[in-house]
């Protein structure tokens, strides 16, 4: 059980490090989105997009809010499902109880 | 990997839509069949969709000084095979095209082909190969998620190179240019996504063991334990 927790902690730390280290060591980089960079490169070659988005968030704040909403909905559903699965497992008959030594 | 609205010439936009459509229709039928035949799969299907929904919303900084988002399509591909993700991935893209002005309706086909078709199949292929070579479930999940992520961005780069070949160096030159924008940035994010997938499946192997056994991801427990 303790070994299992250690592995979990190390995995979480590794994910955080992969994201945080670039920020720590290259804080001055712009971190522009790659999608935007690709669009800029295409427009540089003289191409003009021929269709506009049907709906576009009216400001950066509204846009990041909607992105946060997307992540929140996804995170909420994921948490609900994992909770349900765990509850179902706990309520199962004893011979089907989880074995935690994996 | 979102090609912005209007950024593909019409013949390309139509071509990719035609290419992606049969996969999405087949995927929708696969989802309906899975839910009808195995109602107990609904929870895990929700988990697979939600995982993509979260990960594709979060833009992360990378060592190249750019930021990009993971895809999360490999998890569902490993659990339910890739066709299911063709539908779930396209739903995510449609949401982002309509509400976030991220991607677009004219580029939905091309984006779906990269995100919801090539990514899941590449991830699933890597998973099957890893398992065939004797790897366990978790290493298999790691390569599946990392490769699904990376393959999506490589596909986007090639789609753009096809539409906008370089004046001097043609398709190859443009491919190098767009891969330079997308692929390198994506490598650390793909690794991070692989690790997140391992975290998810570590939870699932305990909480959803019967489901993983039924889906063929884990060998069934010995008969005497079943009672």
C-alpha cells in the first residue's frame, strides 16, 4: 500500500515537473499557442481565411472562462464516474473485493 | 492541432470532411452498440469522453517556449477500441468550434481526422504492439496515450503542408515547417499525457477491475476467487 502511494506521488510529481520546469527555466518565453503560430505562418504566406467562426467569445476573459468550463465539466464527470466505480466496487460481495497489493 | 476556421482551402476542407465522416458514423454505431449490449459500460464510456474533454481544454507550456494541449484520446481507444473515440473526439471538437471559436466547422473534418481518427488508431496500434511484445497494461497505456497525442499533431502538420506547400521546397519543406511548430512542442506534453493515463488506469485497475477483464485488458482472476 505504501509503495503504491509512493508510485502515485512520483507520477504526479513527474507530470507537474514536465509542465513547471519550462516555466521555471524559460520564464521569458512567450508560450504562444501552437495553433495560433500555425495560423500566423499561413497568413504570412498571403492566405486569407474564407470563413469566420459562427460564434466567437467577445474577449480573452470570456474565452478562458469557457475553456475553464470545458475542463470543469470534464473533470466533474470524470470524478463522478470514478466515485461511482469505487462505490460499486466497495458494495460488491466480499469475494470480489479489490486487492490493493497490485 | 486545431486548424482555425476558414484556414483550409475549400477542396481540402471538403476532402477531409468526406474522409472523416465514415469513421464518425461507424463510431456512433459502435457507441450505440456498446451501450445497448453492455449497459454497464456507460460509466467507463463517460470516463473516456470526460478524459478527452478535460485534457483538450488545458494548454500547457512546453520546453520550446510554446504552449499546446494534450488530446486524451488514447484512453478511450485502449478501453473500447478506436471507433468509439471517432465519435467522442468529434463531439469535443464540435463543442470547441461552436462555443470557443477554437477550430471550426469548415475545418472540423480535417481536425476530426487528426484528433479522433488517426490519434486513437495510432495509440491503439502502439498499445497492441506493446502488449504483444510482453508489456503490461500500464506501460501499454503509457505508449498508447503518448503516441495518440503525438500522432494527432503530426497529422495536423502534414494536413497543413498538403494545403500550403512551400513555394520553393514544396510539400516536404512545408511539412518540416509545420512539424517544427507542432511536433517538438508536443513531445514533453505527450509524455505528461502518458503519465496521466497511467494514473487513470491505476485507479481503474482497482475500481473497475471486472470491466477491464470483460473488455480484455486484464486477464480474469483465477476461478476459485470468483466463488
